[in-house]
């Protein structure tokens, strides 16, 4: 399962609902409270994100509590093509897969 970061504030009711939802779904996450953690606030600012909750899953951000988008990102692994470095999204937990990079057409196998 990919690493899930959730950026929150202690006063945000949507943040509390999002954390409760993740726990209910059995999704492990790391919480970063931007009101107390300057580095976390800087991470969001660098990504031009001004609101919470914000999620970082597989190096992609989701702003707002969108259950469908969160689950969609979690059910996939992001890998890099060993030839060109292009990021590819593959279904998680499918075992050994044969992959053709859409950028450079390199063929390789990976286990998800």
C-alpha cells in the first residue's frame, strides 16, 4: 500500500472526518498538522496548496476530502520506468505484470 500523508489543522472539521474515514477503511497514514509544523506548511506552499485536508499519495496531491479519488490512488502503485524514469501507475496487488512504458516503449516486468 502506498504511503499516505494527510495535511491537517487541529481546528478543521473536514480533517477530522478524513482521518476517521482513513482509520475506518484500515488505511495507515501519517498526519502533518500545518498549523504546528512549519516544514509541512512549506511542503503545501511549494505545491501551491492553500487548503486542508490535503493528501499526498504516491507523490500526487489531492486537495479536499474526496473519498473516491483517495481510494483510486491507494489501489494503484506508482513505479518508474527503469529506462527513461517515466512514472507509471499500475494496479496494486496483482502480482507479476509485464509493462510497456508509454513514453519510451521499454518492456519490463514488475511485481505489484
